C-alpha cells in the first residue's frame, strides 16, 4: 500500500522553515494515525573524489547531528506516536522525490538552509512540488490558529480538470481530519479580463462540487465564484485559510509542464501552507 513505508515524510535541514514544516507534519501524522519519518539528506549529491572518504564521513556526522535535533523536536510534539528517521547521502530534492512514492505525503518548508536571500520559494521546495509522486505540502505563512479564533477553511481550486479533481480529494480529506469547512474557488475567466464561457464553467463547477459535497456530508462546503483569474482568486481566499490545495496543472496548461503557472504562483505567494495534489505513483 502506498505510503506505508514512510507515512508522512518530512524534509528537515535544521532551518527555521524546516522546523515549521516538521511541526506541521507531526500534526498531520497524528491526525491520520500514521508514522512520521524525519528525513535529512547530506552531501548534496556531489560525487566524492577517490581517497576523500573523510569528507563524506564528516558530512554524515554533521547530518546525524542535524537529524537528531529534528527527531527530538518531533518526538516532543508527537508523544506516543511513531517517529522514524531517514539519513541519506544525496541532494535533498532527489532524495525526497525518490522516497515520495512510498510516502502518504511529503512535507517541506518553503525555504531551507543556503537559499538565496529574498526568494519566497527555495529550489528544493519547488523541485519537490514539481516532481514528487503523490501529495506534497509546502509549509509557509500562517497555519497556527490564533487563540480564540476558529481555524480557517481548507481552500481548493476547482475547475473540473483531472488535476483539480485530485485536489478536491485531497482538500475534502484534510477538511474531514480537521473538522474544517471546504471553500471551493472557481475562476470564471479563462484569463484575467476574459469572461468567455463563464456560464458553462459555473455549471461545471456546481456539478463537480455537488458530487463531492454529496459524498462528504460531514464537511461544510462553501463556494466562491470569481470573475477574475484563478491566481488572484486563490491567493485572496488563502488569507483566511489553514491550507490551500491546488492541482499540479489546470486547464490549458502547456503539455509536459510539471507545474502549471497558477500552481507555481500559489507556491511562491500564498499566505498559508500549500498542498499540491501531484499525480499518484503507479501501483
């Protein structure tokens, strides 16, 4: 069964961003009743020249120290839940993408150590979101509800495309686990300023959301139709959300692109964690 090897797989490098992602991953593992695997990749995937094994040993020992810190944090929050460790030589993006096929979900921070100052999304996060097999969550922005406030909804983009149906499955599953409402967002414009086919898109949206609502009667469903583009509609909805879920690609995307332009923009600019419903790995 997919995801049974690692459960929730959290990438950890000791950065503040990875610590936030780890805390989110612990919460997810507890909600799902599954194991959490804390993963650290060392060495950067750079080949070690002959006779330089001491360099790799040094990197390994450094990686072990980093991983121990992550394990302590996870075990403190997790309590009696199962926490596993995974230390692998290689580039972080490659390691997480390879292991994603045996994980229920990969969770990473928006930016790790060594990132370029000012970037909203690090290269590892963008590569994993674009190439992992299955679900990915990039933890960014706010996600802890303030004291005295009701947690926000799970926001999902819905346009009727196959990737958006994967996103709906993901969003409704999260909403059920968190006892949160789903806010389904549909952009009626094909592009900002264009309203061609709005009536047809509205009908498709109502039909699709109605089916998911019928199959998940325990989840309160809210609808939001936007006359603008999907990017702005989803980013606006994310202000009050605890999670924003998108498909890997929407309608009209360029064939062969791992991530659509809207999904990529969401990953860079959303004010809350972003879930990307990547295509599931083959059985």
